[in-house]
């Protein structure tokens, strides 16, 4: 059942292993990466530590590897300067050397922060991703994007720093709350929408099984998502072209996350799902795809019990113009032009800066009016 995806980046190539029971095998998997010092430093969060740190320690101990760990507060607010500084200083206190390994045990927040800490520590130490959320397994743990948030916006401070290994243990997904699982599913759906209509059709059929805990379906969905991301990353590691396709739904999503204060009012994958629905609606109004495409996207997200509309976000939202202004802080702005990922149909996404702002405004105004 286990599947391995090779991310072929020359001297920085690595494997993403997907399957059940990987945390128990972590020692034997990491041992080949270690030198004579059989010790690792682990960055995690308090919630994940309670659930999985003991199992990780046992898995490492079986291979004679010592572990030291720092558990940070859980939540998006950890992904900023204060906890980043704390993490780097802690790693220095642990005397982490250039040939050592830092392990990121957690979701996207920990993976991004720990990866960035590893990137700047001694000008770059190696790290291993052990993603514990569906969102991190299919997206943030693969591809080497690391970083933290700034008051100006999300992920504006960071570096490209590839992991040495990714272990996506599908067993840990059973410990997720349903809302957390579905948030991650927003990123899974994105892969079908951006470049694989057959995968989207497979998800329409198998999505409920995934949600209900079918391990084989989960391994298949995670591995397929990782394979799609790896193919794009290999073609465009530093997001000069094709890699921007992975941001389908994210231009809207990041504005909505900023508008909700990066709080639990809107989880990242929920914002991606709403953003994908809005991107397909915008594409339809531009005459790029039929109205059937956004209807099908919305229908599947609703079938899965996911957030689909701005009306699904609790609390107040700013007006449409304020949301457009928030989009202007996005990293995808080049020469003052905001790039959108639009679609000619399901599985046919492309990047463009040629989008009339008034049309974006109209789409958001209509979505807000429906609240």
C-alpha cells in the first residue's frame, strides 16, 4: 500500500513516502541521512506533541537515535517572528550542527517555520518533514517553500529550502478533527481542478470514503496529490512559471485569511476551497469555461460538507474593494500586476494577469450580497 514519490531535483532530490505506520519506522528511515551523531532536534506544536511525540521518540530510539524536542503553541499565530526567533535560538542551544537533522513534526505552520529555521541556521541545515495534517501531507511539506507570516500578509518572509525526506504517515490522519481533515481536502481537490480532470472525477466518487477513513483511498489521494505537486516543482522550483498553478484559489484565499485575521474563523484549506469556487466563477464570467464547471466544483465541495461560499465564513467581512486591496499584498503581484489562476475547464488551469479588476469586484460583491 505504501507509495514513494521521488522529487527529482538533482543534488537536492528527495523521496516523499506515503503510507500507514511510518512514524514507527522513522528511525530506520532517517538513519541513512545521519552521520556519526545519532541525534535529531524536533520542532513541533503542543497539540501534535501530545498525540505523536512519544511515538516518534520510540521510533527513533529503535534505531538508537536520540531526540530533543521543542513544542511551540498550536495555531497560525505561531508562524511569526517571536516563535521563529525562539526556535532558532533553541536549535543553537541544542548545538545543532550543519550535518545534523531538524525534524518538523506537525502541520503546515510547523513545517513552514521549522523549514525556514533550518534554512537560516548556520546558513542551512538539513531537515525532514513529518506532516501530521492532510493539508501538510499533500501541499506544504513538499516543494521546499518555507517561511513565516508578516503583518503585511502571509508567507512574505521565507526561503526555498528543500527537505531531505518527507514521511507522510496516513495513520495520523485518523487523529484529525473532521474540520481539519476537510480543510486539507480543499488542497486535494485543487490538484484535480488545476490539472487532472480524471483525478477530480475519482474524488467525486471516492471523496466520501476518504472522509470516512478508508486508508487505501487516503494513500492513493495523498500520493497522487504529491506526485502532481512534485512534477510541477521539478519543472519550476522557484515559482517563475508553472508552479504558480499550485496557487489556484489562493489569491482569493489569502485575502479572506487576512480579512479574518488568520484566525480559526477560516482555515487555510477552507479558504482554498472557497477560492477555487470563486476562481471558477470568475473564469465562467470571463467566458473561459461553461457555467457547468463552477456548478460542478461547488456541488462536490457541498457534497463533502465543506465551506463553499463567503456566507459560510462566520462574522463580518470587509467590502469587496477592501478584499481586492488585500489581494494586492499577495506574493503573486509582479510589476504591480496581480496574477490570477483561472481555468478553461476542470483540469485546465492557467496563469494570467489579464483580468479586469471591475469583474473581480463584481464577483466578490455578488458573493458578499449572498451572505
